[in-house]
C-alpha cells in the first residue's frame, strides 16, 4: 500500500525560511508539506526553488506580507480550491485532493489579537466567526462519513488543558479562552474528527508546537502551546502512523516560532 509522509508548518515567511525547509527535507523526506503564514503574493512565491527540492506540484493561496497558505507535493494535486472565510479576502485556506481521493484542507486561522472580547476587539470577533464557519463547513460534509479527509494547519487554538503550559494562567489569554476552545470542540464534533496528536499523546501529558519569541530561553521555560493540528476523518483512522512533532526545529537558525507536525498516511 502506498503512503504519504505529510507535514504542516507555520513557516512565518516562506522566502526568509527557505533554508529551513531544506533542513527539514534533509532529515524527513516529505511527500507533502503544508505551509501557513507564507507572507508572499502568488507571483513572488518561490515555486522554482521548491520544485528543485522535489515538490513538482505547488498549490498556493498567497497574500503580500500577510497570511498565506501553500501545499507543496511530490504527487499530483487535484481539485485545488480556496474558501474565503468571513468574506475578508484573506489567504487562509486551501483544499486539494491527493491520490487515493484523500481530501486535504490546509488552514491558517486568525490569531485573534490580545483582548478576548469580541465587542472590544475586532480581531477576536473575526477569529470566532472563522471558527464558526469551519464548524458549518464540516457539518455539511458529515453525511459523507466514508470520505477520506485530512485537516492540518495553524488553527491558533490550544483546545485542551495540557495543550498549554498553564491552563489556569491562560484561561483569559487568546488561544485558550473558553470561547475558542468550546468552538474548537464543536468543530471536532461536526465531522467526528480524530485529533491525531491527542490520539498518540495521552490527554494528561503536555505537548506543544509553538513557543513565543519573547522567551529568551524557550526550551528552559517551556511555556508553549499546541496551536498546530493534524486531524483525520474516521475513514483514515487505521491509515495513520509515524506521528511526530519536531520540537528540535525550534532551535534551528532563525527559526519559526512554530515547529512542524507530521504523520504518515496510507492511501
């Protein structure tokens, strides 16, 4: 049976961190790499350099200086589409179909600003609306339960108690507020998603994928959050293996504040 090694990574500028993609590929020969926060318009996306790295197929949804998502693949991509969540024109979503009729969604959910009040903070209101639209989209798909689907990306929500370094201290901090975590759990239920990381790492164990640049020694303080996600539909439950969060990437030269999350999916 054929399988694909798939990773998701908020790269925080694809052009600036192209050397880190090369470093990642040297250690992990990915078949599909889903990027978020590429921060580049489509015309300036480094497609030629990425093709030289083996990614013959590139689906991109970019935006100059902001946001941006991409799916880089060694295998053909079909039915490429992007949805404009919240009708803001932001480049935050891509859908592609992989071989084996596996539908892959790549998301970059809004961060939401600093104030967890939708009335006082338009960015937080935008984030909550985005999450609600995700729930609605997946609820409409639920009747097709046999479909093979994957959702990856920087979803900017740490939904469970041990997805953050301190549950009590972060309850009023954007990314872990009840308003966000409750919506995230509704999204899970809307399509019976399997959170691959939490299917491998027990719920009582802390696990993170993001550490702030503000921490002088991120590794010593370890004040992280799990913002990057890899979900599969029930039809792919038996197909997933080799799940990893590449914590070591946070120590690479000029790193992103996020690290790659990867898994192998049999197709």
